[in-house]
């Protein structure tokens, strides 16, 4: 770690992936496209055709030198010319076919992999997103997948053609002159050892590059999404410097990779020329001794080129391969992460529930050793308004997170209408619930798009009715575009109160059986709050609702109030009975309404 930048080497909480090797990468890419067998057949045929056609031109050269020239057969030259030309045309056609088909297959595989990665990310539980930073995850879906795309589009899939040609040519050369071939092949183990030596290092260098890209993305994501905070604290210079540090790390990582490549490629070239020199010298000697014909030497040199071409090409593209392998490893880290909140097979599909929720001896901690709820028992009566109050950090929001199964408790169980939450389908559970939380999340889109997010088929009349119920219709209509007004990223074009009313309207439109209001009225002025309170009375009627509010004035009408402190239930009852009890609730109430201390409620 440098300059205090967090380490993104692995997905937090996840071991290094087992399947990050190049071999696995290729296997996976091809496995993804096994259904496109038609294309695969075309690719295989083209590859074999290219490899066989590569033999023809050296053969023609040998024939010209050894037979046509000595025999002065002028007529044969035309046929040779036609043969070379015909082979070249066929080579061009099959090369074109194999690259286009391989690229299509590869791009298709990468496309599927990216979608699979995104789907997998969506399926991971909330705690995964607590542990990992958004920018880092974004860079895995964009830049890392982009690396693989580069691999498949840069004709890297031709490595298969190269490998096939290499084996075929080597076998043919052995048949022609096994002694000379063995001498030539002696340079290849050296090449393999050199390649292995550099491969590991180049891959590590590229992993560093990808990590540094993740750091840059993270920084961008953090700062651009909180640009107002930055400006209000005048931290533009500070953030620019922090960005420069990350950017410099990226530059250094790139330079380190280039340095490795700069050493590796010339070494391979040198070995290739050494092979060429061996053939030239031994071949010339063999010809002088009368053991070989000139044509054989010329053909042999041509075959040697065919043998060496794939090696040279491979050494040039080793960078791309290693870069992709590093990226692939980072992708696999996510794909191999298992969600902690899992849906049972054949999970129960909840139809309309009554909404009776019970917590049985629930213990929960976000981080081991820091319990938030301890042996907690709690009941949400169907059709009633239940409220939770308690000091900040007491665990109120945590209760809602457990009800929605954003997290699962470590001990105890939670039931809805008697069914353990773990037996119920996640989507069907969440469909029953409408959440209006203190962190209002709005999407970049129009007001209407945001409202219908939980009910995409809502009619205009339903949308308007929900907006009216949430006292949002008037402010919406005050915008020139009404319901079609864009609200900007995270709803920046709306005031705090407007955002709240919009999120309440969204929950009303979804029409869930169970409503969770977490600090729902916290940023409304007194007038809007009154209006919202009225709307809520209608909304909450005939539903089960859980209201979490700091301002006790908002929950006095609740059927039951639970007082929570440090994850423990202190007392419960109605507003009147709790005041009469003279416990924690009365203390909290008197703190908020000192003037009412001596008044009867
Ligand atoms: N994602 C998280 N990861 C780790 N700890 C968390 C996480 N969310 C909350 N906590 C911790 O759990 C405890 C309970 O938090 P919770 O949000 O439930 O409190 P709360 O009663 O809703 O507080 P407030 O009224 O201030 O919103 C706090 O100590 C908080 O720091």
C-alpha cells in the first residue's frame, strides 16, 4: 500500500480465486460460447485450412529451385505463379474467416461474462457492498471486462491457429530432416523458460495496473458523487492532489510493465535469430557436403519462419494475455463470492400477507464482536401501527434491515405470518414491503419513472392519486414538465421535503402490505409535516406498519411503541402508558418537549 490508499488487491472478505489461470480464462471464454457450435465449426475448419495452406508456398519454392530451374522448365513457372497466387487468396479468405469468427465468438463470450458479472453483483447481499467500494466494483465491470474484450478483439484468439500451425510445421520438419529440426528446436526450451520467467512478472505488473485503475475510479466515484460537500469544504485542491497521487501510481505501474516487456521481446527476437543462424550454417554445410538440396534449405528456412512466427506473435501479445489474465482474476474474485443471504430452493412465494412479524431471540452484529441486537424479541402486529424509538445508534434501522433480509441474524429467527423469513422467496418478501427511509434514494430519471419504480404498470390516474395522497401533486405540477420533469442524479433538482414526499408517493403507489417509515418526516417543515401526517393516516390504515421516528410527536398515535436502547428492548406500550410508567420514554419525551413536562398528556 502506498500513500495511504486502501488495498483493493482482493474483493474484501473473499479469498484469492482458485480459477484465475490463463488456461481457465480460455476455458471459460469458450465454455460461454459452447452453444454457438456452428461458428466454432467454421473457426476450426478455417484454422486447419490456414495451417495446411501455410505449407504450400515453401513446397512450391522447393519444387521451383530443385526441379524447374535445373530442368529449365519455363512452362512450369506460370503454374507456380498461379499456385502461389491461389494459395495466397485462399490464405487471405481463411485468415479473414478465422479472425472474424474468433472475434465474434470472443466478443460474445465477453458480453455474456459482463452480464453475468453484473447479475452476480446484483445478487450479492448488502454486507458485500458494505465491505467493497463502489469504484472498485465499477472498475471490475468496466475496465477489467474491457481488458478481456481487448484480448479477444486483438486477434488473440489466433493463438489457437498459431498453436496448430506450430505443431503441424514442427512435425513436417521432423519428417524432412529430424536432426536439423532437433537442433533448431533446441532454442525453444530457452524461449519457454524465458517466457515463463517474464509471464509471472508481467501478470503481476498488470494486476497492479488494474488495481491502480480501480483506485482512480474509486476516487472519481467518491468525489464526483459528493461534489457539493467538496465545494462547501473548499477541498478542490486537496482532492486534486489526492487524485494526482492515484494517477501517478497508475503511471508508475504502467511504466513498470513496459520495462518488463522491453526486456522480454528483444530476448525472444535474439533466440529466433539464433535458430535462423543454426539452420543457415548447418543447412549450407549439408548442401556443400551434398547431403541436402538448395531447395530443401530454402523450404526449411521458410518452415522455420512459419514455426517462429507464432512464437514471435505470442511474445508480442503476451502483454495482452497477461493483462487479461490479471483482469480475469479480478472478475473471478467477484464471481466466486457467495451471497450470505441466500434464497432457499423452492422458497415460499408469499401471496398477500397480513404482515405479522416476530423477532425471536434475535442476535445480530454487522462486525463480529460488536453486537447491535442481543437476544432481541419484538412483534409487529398485523394491521397495526408499531413504533420504535430510542437513542441514535440503538439499532432501530437495523431492525428494518433484518426484516427486509438485507442481512440475516447470526442467532434467532424472524417470521412473517408464521413463516421463517429464510423460507420465503426474497423478491416475494420484499414485494410485501414499502420502505420510506431517511436516506431517500431517487434515480436519475423523471418524476414519473421514479414513482413507478415499484409498480411499472401503474396508470397515470394511479400515479396522480398516489402523488395527491402524499401531498406531492401540487409541487410536481408546478414544474413545467409536470410528472415528466427530470430530477437529476439522486434527485438533486428537488428540495429535501419534495424528495420525501416523492418517496412516500412511490411507496403508496407500490401499495405494499407492510410499510416501514424510517425517519420519514424528518426534513419537512411544520406545514408539510401536518399534510404528510394526514396522508400517512390514510396510507397506514389497514396495513401493518413500522414507524421509526426521532420526533416523538409523529408517533403518538401508534398502537404500540417499543423503546430500544443498545440493542435491548427497555419498555413497550402506548404513548399514554409509557408516559405513565415514567421510564426511558418519558425521559426522551420530556427532553423533546420540556414545556409539556408537567402537563398531562
Ligand atoms: N452497515 C453497517 N456496518 C457496520 N455497522 C453498522 C452498519 N450500519 C449500522 N451500524 C452500526 O450499528 C449500530 C446500530 O445502527 P442503526 O442504524 O440500526 O441505529 P439507529 O438506531 O437506526 O440510529 P439512528 O437513529 O441514528 O439512525 C450503530 O452502532 C451503527 O454504527
